[in-house]
C-alpha cells in the first residue's frame, strides 16, 4: 500500500507568505513607533532623575565648595544600564535656566539620531524644552515628554 505524501502545496505556502507579509506591513512600523516612544520616555525619566541628583548635590554642597556637581556614571546616559541611546550633560548656569540645565542628546549613530523630538532639555526651574531642527508645536512637545 502506497503512503500518501504530506506537506504544503505551493498555493498554501504562497497564501501563508502573503498573510505574513500583510501582518508585517502593519506590525513593523507600529513596533518602531513603540520603541521610539519608549526611548523618549526613558530620556525624560533620566533627565528627571539627573535633576533630582543635582538638586540633592546642591543642598549638601558646602559653602566652601564652589565646584558645580557633575553627573556620575548611571546618571549620564539613558537608559542608565546597558547601551546608551541618549547622553546626558550638565550645562552651566545662565541667566535664564535658574542655576543649571541638563540636556539629553540622542547618540549618533543610533536609533534616535533623526528623531523629531531632538535634544531634551530641563532646567532648574523645571522648564522642559526640546532643541530640534524643526519647529515643534506645543502638542508635539508635550507628546515628546509624555508616555502617550
């Protein structure tokens, strides 16, 4: 008695590949958007964490010490552990920033180097902003800093 061969026909295989291609067409851009949003939230969180560190360092700083605090390892990048996507830097005091500002710049080359949100900045007054080549609307700036 001859055994019947089992397997996929070419038509079944082509239908399965077509369905997979259609799913990938929608899933890959959605995944990339989600990853970019997660990186932005991580950058904003790292800036808040670094600002808290600087405020604490300024409180415990003695009057004799005039040296401005610097960001230690773990506070100088986002995410704090693993491969950095954003590099954080403490900026000097100016007449507009209330004592200090911290910026989070996307690393190049990297996944966020061409991101519309650009460089995240927070200062001692709590003002949040983004430096970017394109002008952001107020709603776009809010979206850069939020997890929505």
